[in-house]
C-alpha cells in the first residue's frame, strides 16, 4: 500500500510538472523571432500576403486560445499539424521517437554497467590514485560539450581511420537496426557523456556508504576487496545507482537532439532541429513536450525502482 501511494504521489507530481512545462514550452516558442508564415512567404512577400498566410495558419489568434486548443489536443494524443509540410506532429513523433529511443537505449546499455563498475571501484578507493584518475577523466568528459565529443569521434573513426560512415544514413522505411554501422558513432558519443555523469554520481554514493558502520563491521570480520564491494557496499548503493541511471537516461534523451543533428540520424532530435530552422512552431512544441514527457517518465520509473530496492522502504 505504501508503494502504491508513493507511485500515485510521484505520478501526480510528474503530471503537474508536465503541465507547467507545457506552458513554458508554448510561451518560449511564442517569443521566438519570426514564424512559419515568414519562412513560407519568403523575403519578397508583401505584408498583406504575410498577414493572409498567418490567418490561414491560425497564427493571428490570441496565444491563450491557441494554448488551450493545443493542450486539450495533446491530452487526447493530438499534437496538432506542422505548418511546414502540413504533417501531423503525432505521426512524426510516432515515426521518429522509436529511433531516438533505440539510440538512447543502446547508449544506456553500454554506459550503465561500466558506470556501476567504475563508480564502485572509484568509491571504494576514495582519495586514492585510481579514484583521482577516474574522477578527473569523468570530470573532463562531463565538461566537454556533446558536439565536441561527436566531432572528435568523427574525426578519429571516420576521417582518419575510415572505419565508420561520417553520416548516420538509414534507408527510407527501414529500421536503424538494419544499418548498424549508422548507430556506432551516435551511440559512442552518447555513451561517453552518459558514462561520465553516471560514474560520478555512483562514485559519490559508494564513497559515502563505505564509511557506514555496517561496512566497518564487515571489515572487522575480515571481509575485504571484491567481496566487500559486491556483497556489502553494492546492495546499499543499488537504489541511489538506479536514480543516477534514471537521471542519465533523461540526459541521454536530451543529448540525442545534438547528436542526431551532428550525424544526420533520423530521430526526433533531428526533426526538432529542422523544425526550429523552419520556424515550424507546432512541430517544435509537440516534439519538445514529448521529450519532456519521456524525461519525466524515466525519472518516475527510476524513483519507483529505487523505492522498491531501498531496504528501509521494504522494512
């Protein structure tokens, strides 16, 4: 019952946050310079032509009315229609989101086990030489922008070594899994960023747990090394580690926007970049709201799983 109440509270909180974020997304797109009418009309269009086009697209209506209509449609699963190309936003999200989810999922599959191992090793040797090396390396990796990491990997693996394609092209109508070489560079880029962030969070948790009284008691009983880390420290660090990986998952979803644009990967982030360039406000709003919902869902799942793994909650 306590777990059910916890899930309901967290779900209600996530819905409330999503409502606030939807208003923020709508307001932010309202203040962007220009709109789809300007792009579609061209630089030589007369003011009357621009005004007529805005009326046809519904851009001349009050912002409050447009937000209410957009939000009520989003609740029903209808995110509107893009002004450029007149494509239903929900159809675009449904087609592109699985590609981005695949990218983030593969990156998490690479980063998660490595982050747990590196975080455990560094935390168990907090203050030592190995801990300083791992901490410094992850700090540098976290501080480097994703597009720089992507550029370095592109230069080394594609330009210098010629081992991978420079652009992540996927044949039209096919799954990225049918062109696995297109996944390597985007997944590596996201993995580097996700691994560094998750390792730092897990390392801090392990360093704190290793000084707990029950760990000192295990040491006094002769438990050392890998056995101490795996049998005594790791179980206590599981719940915080799950939350750290949930945060990392949210970061990976956001990171796909940059990475997909760099490599031309056919995901939702690439669509968002093109929509911003084309001043396609409904498309920007729908994709941004979807990304917010996915991030909140990953955090919600992380909180629930961490609660289930927490021995204090089970007690």
